[in-house]
């Protein structure tokens, strides 16, 4: 996949014990991430997954479906990600930086120090 992102709370929560204020923030952040991923010119759709069988920490995954790749419709995106050739890392990193910057501009906050050193 051209872009795979993960959103998770800084503290140790899963979906069933996430405090209401963080649950509301999760909804807003997820919606903005989807908007920014789908605004990339070569992306048709952002698929959102909560995959956590056996895990006790909430992770929300965003998989970008490339434009023109209609065979990737549906819930098998994580499987396709394992089967397809590796996407160029420099393109994925540039797209992730665009999404991160757009997210900061739309909802506030800041990119992490590790993120900024990787992408600047």
C-alpha cells in the first residue's frame, strides 16, 4: 500500500475503556486523517481498521488504497499490503509528512520530534 498510518493514545487504553473525551478526539482525528489521506492525488480511499485481537492497547490503522486499484476494494487491504511489492519508502514518507502537516493545520497539536527529524 502506498501509505499505512497508525493512530494510538499515548496512555494505555483499549476501545472499551477509552475515556469519553479521548473517544471524541479519536473520532475527530480519524475523520481528519481520512480526509487528508484521500486528498493525496494518487489515493482513492482511506480504509480504517481496528485490529487488536490479543492486544490491550488501542491501535487504529489507516490504509491508503491507490487510485485505479479497484481490485483492492473491501476488507482485505492488510492482506494485500503483505502480498504486494514494497512501495517506495521515500514516496510513503513524503505522503505521511503531508498528512501529518495537514492534520496539525486542521486540528492543532504538533508532530513528534522523531517525526520532524525524519521528514524535514
